[in-house]
C-alpha cells in the first residue's frame, strides 16, 4: 500500500514550482530526492543542501561527468551518504553499473572505516546502519552483474540490520539467496511476493530457481505452480489485505472523465472515446519534475504486470513542459532507458488542468465506461507505487 504520510511531488503555485517532501524519505525509496542523510549532520545545512541540489540536478540530466566533478569537492562528512545515493540511482535506473560500483565501493570503504574505528559517539551511532546500507548496495550491484558469491558476502555482512526498503535491491537479495544452498529460507517470501502481485522478472527467476531445486526433473510443472500463486493475487482470504482493499474501494470516485484528444510523439492521435472498454492509466509528468522521472522504473514494473492484458492501457502525458525540444529529449530518454512508454503531448496543459491537477506526477485511472475511479498525486517510492497502482487497476477493472 502507498503510505499517504510519505509523498514527494512538484506543486504548481502560480508562476512557481515547489518540490515538496512530506516527510523526508530515504533515497532508496525516492532515488532522485534531495534530503539529509545521517552522516551529513555535521555539515552546515546550507552547504549540504547546495551539494544535494547540485547532485540531484546532475542525476536528473544523467550528466555523469558533472557527478564526478561535484563529488570530487564534497565535504568529508557528506561523502558516504552521497556516494551511496548516486550509486543507488545509477543501479535502480540501470544507467552505469561500473560507475555505480565505483561510488558504492567508496561508500562501503568509508562506512567500514567509521564502523571499525569510530572517533566519537556520533560515529558509533551511524556506523552500523551506514555499513549495512553500503553492504546491501554492494551486494545488489554484484547480483545484478551475476556474481552471486560476491553478492552473498556483502548481503550477509550485517544481516541483523533492517534492509533499505528498495524493491529492486530486495529482489536482487532474494535472487542471490535463491542461487545459494539457503534457497529454502526465501521460498515463503517469494511466494508472498507473487501472491501480492509482484510479477517482476527477478522474482519469477528466483522462485523458479527454488522450485527447480525442490523438484528436480519436474521443471515442466513450474508454470502451473507459478500461475497458482498469481491466482491468489486478489487476496480475499487475507484479512489485512481485505482491509487495505476496502480502504481503496472507499476512495473510488466513479465520476465521468473529461474527453481528451492528444497526439503522441509519433504524430498519432489518441482520444479517450477510442479507448472505451479498456482501463486507462494516465501518468501526467514533465521533464523538470524530479519525482516524475524517479517514478518511471516503478511504472515500468506495473506495466510489466499487465503486458499480456489487452484491456489495460498506459499513457504517459507530458504536460506543463519547459523543454522547448521535448521531442528530441523524449526520444533520447526512451532509448537510454529502454522505455516502451507511449507518450502523449499536452502542449497547452489543458488536459491536465481538466482533471484538477495542482502538482506532478498525477495519475488518473479511468474505467472501461469512461468513469474516473482514482486520481493520485506524488511519488512515495517504488514498492508503494507498484503495490497501490496495481490494486487500483484491479479494482477499476471490476468496477460496475
């Protein structure tokens, strides 16, 4: 479920744009968000905030050379968290694993030194969590490179400390354990993931590994087993899940959507009326909106869930745009990240305004009869977005 107490969005206030965090969350949840890390406390706020802003700007532009230059001048006490932040962003957005490993290693070595040789009470306080986060990041990078022996070494360095909450890093951790002789310890977790709606390739690969190890010579039975877990996704037998779904059902709006007619980046017209009979997910975004772009990896995961469902359509609507060469920017961005998003252009911002949006990203879920069922604003992290948006889509599919 998406936690309403934590959100990150760009609010439009007249001629100004405010980037709001309510409250601040970890970088693992919002890859591109600015926020103070525990090891930055000793830095004057204005200095740290300026470095954070510079780093976020470079990350948003994917200017890796600028990142190297900025980090070369970082104050010592801000380095660990910032190195980890940059490496996490590169990993989760699949940009540059070699560069991610470089900064993750630097974060790990600094964290290890602080943990092993603390100079004061502050170092003793931040040492364990910082080393745990750095170790998890190193393990995730190793797993993404297919080195599961190395990944295991890092993942088990501080197993007693809670993990970051990053959906991608959790999936890579589970994949690592599934490759080891401890595979049975994650079976229940993997089954829970699938039955809760996580159909990502990492989770499917992991649970298939476990199945094959437990059922040698019976690989042909995996799909039936996997599909039986997927069939549990609606979760009517789970009281906690029932309560979550009831809360979402109470938010269903059931009001007519305004008609829209927009062109995509290839010049093809799209209208709402042409999509009658399908569930339509509109994701309003802009290139300058950091949480919009940060949410795209999670949106891709949601799309993957419904890639075989012809009755669910995802449309990414670029709006309130300041980039004058938006077509070139989108083409380059989609190629760099291998995104298959269909992007529509709301050049005069009339469509986003017709839905009453005051901030970005805004998502609108419309049912098969053209009725708005949900409108959400902001980005609360990968896991929260994937879970709640999938639930909203399922409820909308069954709306009467």
